[in-house]
């Protein structure tokens, strides 16, 4: 079975996170948890990482945008990743750990 475009992005993200030694999990989207939580939640060198995956030109929903904003306000790093920027993820995370990122 072929992966969806978003599924292909998620597979690349997993490879980058594992390469960097990032602890992560993917909260299930089953209707029982908190709405809007990003697709990946992780910790890299003491920094909370949140990654919302999208395909094409899709944007996070209002609930997803709210949760990403709240993560940033709490000192974490939250980013949307799609096919266009997935190859930049490693550099984005390395900059985030250095606290040298632009939101």
C-alpha cells in the first residue's frame, strides 16, 4: 500500500528524530485525548519539540495552531513540517536546541 503524502512526511520526520537521538511519541488521534495536539511530541537535549505534519499547502487547524502557540509560550519549539521543508528539519531542530530559532 502506498503512503499518503502526509505519511511520507511522517516517515522522514521519524528518521530525522531517530538520527538526532530525540525521544518522541505520536499521540493517537482517537477522539479521547486533547484536541489539537501536534502529531509528534518529543524531547531533544532538554527542549520540548512539537511537530505538526501537513501535506501540500494545508495549514494547522485553529486548535492545532492554539496548541503550537501555547507550546512556544511555555518555552518549547513547535513547527509545521510538510514536503517543502521536511529536508530542513534536522537544521531547524539543531538551531532550536541552540535556542537560535525564529518563530
